[in-house]
C-alpha cells in the first residue's frame, strides 16, 4: 500500500461516537480514508483501503464489529484490524495521539 503523508485532528463535536468505548468514526486521510475506533482503552486508526487486491483501492466499511470489503468479501476485526475472512494481512494502522479533548491521527 502506498505511503501518504497526512495529519487529521478529530474532536468530540465532529466525531461524538468516537468518545465512547466501542465507538468509531470515518475520517479523511490515508489512502482511502480512515476508520478510527475506541476500544475502551485506546483509540486506534486504520486505512480504509482493503489489503486484498490493494491496486484496486477498494474502500472498506464498518459492519458491526467487523470491517468488510464488499468487492472481495474479505473481513477484518474492528478491534485490532486483523484478518477474519479471505484477507491475509491486517488493515494498515496509523498513529493516534491525544491532546486535551482532541485526537490527532497521522503517519
């Protein structure tokens, strides 16, 4: 997957679901956008680009506690981005830091 340089800042006003355990949000950034997830202890971020047929840049979607690539049928676990069905590679993670009430996602 190509490396892209970006930095995104999310706030409770722009992404209220992200501030509760189990909550998540989509955000701009990365190759195909971002999924940002609150696992109850940390906030983690993944690229929305499927790791199956990367050159096609299929955008994945959150479906319950899974992340799904509707083009290939591949699935990953939202909890840690690990492959659950068809996919062999984790979703690409990005760094997340917290400053006050804001989360900064970057690579």
